[in-house]
C-alpha cells in the first residue's frame, strides 16, 4: 500500500492511518449526517482543498475521497437549499435566496489548550445563562474548541428582520457580546490558574502585551473568532482529522470541557457517541434572548460600529503602497500571530484605498506567502468572495481599536499618525500632502 504524507510542522499522517480511521462506518455516517444542507470542502493534505462547492451525501463517498488523498472534511456554518448552486460570482441577494439559515459556531482559539478550556467553559456558562441548555461542543483537533448553537434555536425574526438574512452580522454580534460578557471572569480565572509570568512564558508574549492600563487582558492571548464568521466560511467537521496534530475533532459534553483529555481524540481511541449540532436536543426560540441582547448591547455596537458605518467613498485611483501607514507596512511583511484579523484589515483597507479586486488578490497572495505559517487558501478566497459579493467599501477598524493593531503588535506610529484616526485616512492624506508639497516645489522652480 502506498504512503500519503502530510508535510506539516508537527505531523505526518500515513494513508494507512487515514484509511484505517475513515473506513469505520460510524465515522463515515457521522460525517454525512453533519454535512446535511451544508457546503463541504475537502482537504487533500499539503495539496490544499478540492473544488468548491462540494457535498457529501453517502458514507461511501467519504472513503472514496480518502482513497483519493483526502485528509479532512470541512463544512459551512450556513445552511443552503442547494449547496452545489453556490459560486463566487453570486450577488448578496442571490446568496440570501439560497440560504436556509445558519448555525452559530464560535471558535475558541489559543496556542495553549489549558487556556482554551477555561474560555470555552465560560462561554458555555454564558449560553446557559441566556437559556440555551444544550449547546454543542467539540474539540477542534488541536488547541481549541468549537461551541455551537443550531439555527432552530433562534427566532424567525429579530427586530423585524428575517433571522436567516442576519449572516454574518448576527454571529459576529453574538461572539463579541459573549466575549465582553465573560472578559472579567475569564481574566480572573486565568490568573488563578497561572501567574502573569507563566502566561507570558507559555504564549511568548511580553508583559506589556498582556497588561494594559494596569489590567490583564485575557483576549491578548486568546480569540473568540469573529473576524472570519463570514459567508461561506468553513469549519472542521466533527470526527474529521486535524492535520497539524494528527488528532480527531470530536464532540464532547459541555460539563467535560475542563477535564477534557486529548487522548480521547487519538484516532485509535475515538468513539462515535455524540453528535455535533444535534437539533433535536435544542428548543425552538431558546436563543431568542441571546441574539436580541447581542443586537441591543451598547458594548457590542461600539465594537462593531465600523461594520455598520455607511459605505466609504474610495478615491478614484488606487493609493500607492508608498503612502501606506506603518501598521499596514508591518502587516505586509508577514506575521506569526493575528493573520486572520490582518486579512480582515487588509481587505477593507485596500478596497477603501481604491484598489481593484484583482490587484488586492495579488497582494494578498504575496503577503500570505511571507507569513511563517500561511493562512489556508480557502480562508483568503472566502474573505475576498464575501467582499466582492457585498460590493461595499467599508473602512478598516480605527487606530484606537485595541483588538487589532495594538494586539497584533503592528502599531508603530510615526510623526504623521497622530493626525489621523484610521489607516485609510493616513494613506489618503499622506498622498495628498506629498503631492501638494511636490507641486509647490515644482511651482517654485518655475518661478
């Protein structure tokens, strides 16, 4: 039998290992059930992802994909009437027409699993507080957890709008609202578990990175992923391999998060006992309180106000890179951490600076290659598709937004930065002033 290796930093998974695991009928059945009404993308190891859109309808399909080199399976948060009708050229109205609904899937992401456990447990408690009795939890397969609430749990309408159309704004608002809700207790529990010195040592952060205004910021070391809750964004399916760790993304009981043992996710030990996003365990409208309070939250509105702004009018000609602010220049050099947030920033920044889709795509492709661990192509393409579908130019987060430039360690202001509130303002104003100075010099020479 041939050998198929995934060339990652930590794991090489043999084809024999993949086949032995995915040959299990219970595993294949679980993947097929999780794929219902979902767009599916299949990863073929280091070769990347297969065609999109795709679907998985039968158990035998799973094994056939693996025989062709598939290593993991990923599906959409959105529910579609016909996933195979999706394509990158669809307008927002056409996507809305195809969408049946969406599941809330929150990604607790941190390099330290111990810290992810604490955050995930607090998010579950927050969901319980809002009346959601049985949220779905699964180990991501590496360092974090996915926490989910099925679409059936949400009301049909929120403030007069059909809930199925509230994507991605609804999940984003909920994610930020929950993060702010657990922030004080999360900081307290982290420091009860570890000292600040140990937190810095384990995460590779500096003291000033995690302590701001004399307060420990727990979200300087962990993210509840909201940036890429975007249309056609995918997550790893339950009972699928994680290529980096060689472990399986398995569902777990909410009360087992703090005691979760990664040995249970070893493919040889996996037992298919639970389902992820099992609708029958949820009650209709039980997430009504959560989504309404998330939409009404003043804190949340402040966090996402940049996404609610009127469309920004970009310059007619693209602003050249030489006028980009220091933070953007630093991002473009490549980053170890904060790549997803940086992608969000770059797309909004470049579109607001008058760059066209093809030019942006080329720059992002070059930037991603500079990252020590590049983002998956499907993430970059997904963000581009989302912006192209919306066809709007929205400013990136303001300079004062601590969740971005400061947390990503790219804020290194020059003498021009105090004049502006947003990186786009910097680029446009810098170009105008430079051109004005040059014109004056030329006029002086003429005289």
